């Protein structure tokens, strides 16, 4: 496998803020790789360091085995799609998309072919003469994509590219983006704070927390084998039991997390973990209910599917017996 990007020991501070702390990662050629974390965790800074818009305080950036740490942005074989699209407002769609071809002085007849090809790929044929102000959010997003894909960069950096779109359009664009990435076989480095987006699109994900990477793994492993309480809590719904409570309630020696889909409610079974708890909140989610249970200091979330043939007393304050098997918990260092 070819390594497209390698970051070694990257540190970057702004005054007294450490935006990136000892970042190390390797991304393979053709991979869809996401940088996922809450706002302010260093994702954009990391992308800027890769693109060359920011210089790190320490560390090395390699693209396809070549050290580019001191090479300016326009000489790196990467392109960036920004969250606000950064289209030229006075230029129409065609001129926005053709911009880099004009700079490179690509022959006009070849420009025409390339522009038609890419506009057809992003479904914008017929919109060539519109200005950005005459386009919807989704269409602007497609122009930004076309503009960055027309050079066929080896690596495409995307900073929350769907952040400004509403949910339906975002889900549709997620599918289109993934198709584009397969079609062009480009390495995508994708920044998002949306865990559903990262989980559904990525080959691998790096979880950022306060400038550090907490875990790099496949979506499945991130969900099923979170390495820290932060990752377990950030991805999906989880209940975290502290070490103190694990000992007190279950005689279990370490803190652990458990996913709601593994918590049985009122079932007589031979599970290793059992606890009685009070139903403290219930949230309707459409096809299921998310139910919160409480026993003194511990909170446990479970799901209830009303179309399953189990009948449940859903009254607030009602008492229930919860159980789960030992093999579904994830032990956490604490
Ligand atoms: P994210 O993209 O994950 O939201 P950023 O990489 O933008 O996070 O920011 C990481 C941290 O660095 C934040 O605390 C942010 O306030 C700080 N930061 C980012 N850019 C600058 C800058 N140009 N000057 C000062 N602080 C900055
Ligand atoms: Mg950002």
C-alpha cells in the first residue's frame, strides 16, 4: 500500500493555545480518512498544516514519500475545499471552475473538455453562466468540488464541506461525495464534527481532543473498541460507569462503557451484570425509545423497540431490572 500522507511529531501553538500536540498519522493512497472531534480540537489547524497554509512549530509533513514541510501550498499536490466554499462571487460557474486551468494556461479546447467533464460529474450542466449568488447551497458546494477536482489532485482536503447544508441535502451530498471519491480514486482527508457523517463515509477516522489524537481506527473499531472514555462518549450513545461505581455495583475492577443496544430490560437471563434501576427519562425517537435509567450514582441508557414482542411499563419512576453480558463492555483506563 502506498502512503499518501505522513505527519510526524507535529506541534503547533498560537500564543498560549496548543492547537496541535505531537500529531502522528499515516494516510494511505485512495483512503477516505476523517479528522473528527469537537469544535476547537485542532482539526482545521491540522488541515492547514497539511495544505501548507500554516507552518508547524515542529515536525514533518510527507506527501507520497517526499518531505514537503518547507514547500509552499501551491506547489503541494493537494487541493482544499473550504466550509464557506470560497467561490469568486463576480465569476460565473464556468469561470470559477476553469480558474486553475487558466492560471496553468491549459489550451482552450482542452479546457472546454475538462470543464464539461467535471460539470457533468457534479451535475451542473446548464448552470455554466450563473453567478454563485444565483445558486442554492448544494449547488455552490458542487461548484467548489468541481473547482478542486478539475486538477485531479492526488489528495483532496475538505473542511466541514457539508456543514452549511440542511440534513436531507447533507445526506444526499454524503452519497455523492463518496461516489466521487471512488470514481476519482483520490485520497480524501475530511474534517467534520459530525460523528454520523464520519462513521458512514470513512475508511478510517482520527478522533481529535484538545489538539491530540485519541484514537485512529476503522469506524467499526471506534464504535466497538473505544480506547478512552472521551472516544466512547463522543461516538454514538454510551453509558460510562466509573471505576468507583464499577467496584461498588458490580465488583468489577475498572471503569467501563456499554452501548444501549446491549442492555436488556426486565429479562430473566444469565447475564454476568445485573442491576435494578428506576426509569428516569424517556425520549421518543421514531422507530424506538431511548430510555434513561438511574440507580443512585449510575445512569444507564437502553433502547426499547415497541414493535418487539416485549411489553414494558414505560411510566416515569417505575422499577426495572437491567442486565448485560460481560463480553459487550469496554474497559476504560481511568
Ligand atoms: P477545529 O477546526 O477543530 O474547530 P481549530 O484547529 O480551528 O479547531 O482550532 C484549534 C485551537 O486553536 C482553538 O483553540 C482555536 O481557538 C485556536 N486557533 C486556531 N487558529 C488560530 C489563530 N489563527 N490564532 C489563534 N488561535 C487559533
Ligand atoms: Mg474547524
